[in-house]
C-alpha cells in the first residue's frame, strides 16, 4: 500500500540480479512483487531451459501481463454481475 508521497528505496533480487527500486509503495509490497517476478522467471526457465535472459525476461513479461489482463476481465465481469443484481 502507498505510504503518502515519501519515496522508499528497496533492494531486491530477481533471477540473480540486484535491483534498487525507488517508489511510493511499501518495501514489503516491492519485495512481494520481486519475488513473484523471480518465481515466474524460474518457472518459465524450467520449461524453456535454452532461453537467454533477455528472451526469458520478455516471455515472463508477456505471461505476467496476460495474467493481469485476465484478472481485469474477471473483475469487470464480476462488477457487471453485481451491477445487474442492484437493478
């Protein structure tokens, strides 16, 4: 959750690389996001062991955005169902 306008620096490790993330989100949120990205990269690498790191990062991004868009669609469907019930 956001902590006002104060920016924080959080160092995380994703796929063996250190990144310092600067933003308004809590350190615990940034760590959770980084852990999820790291997990997805390792999961995809296990299925595709010959991918180089750049292709792995792009494929991971595509998979994460796919998950995100599907969740947004489910949320929209749920909201539409709730709006129909209220009528």
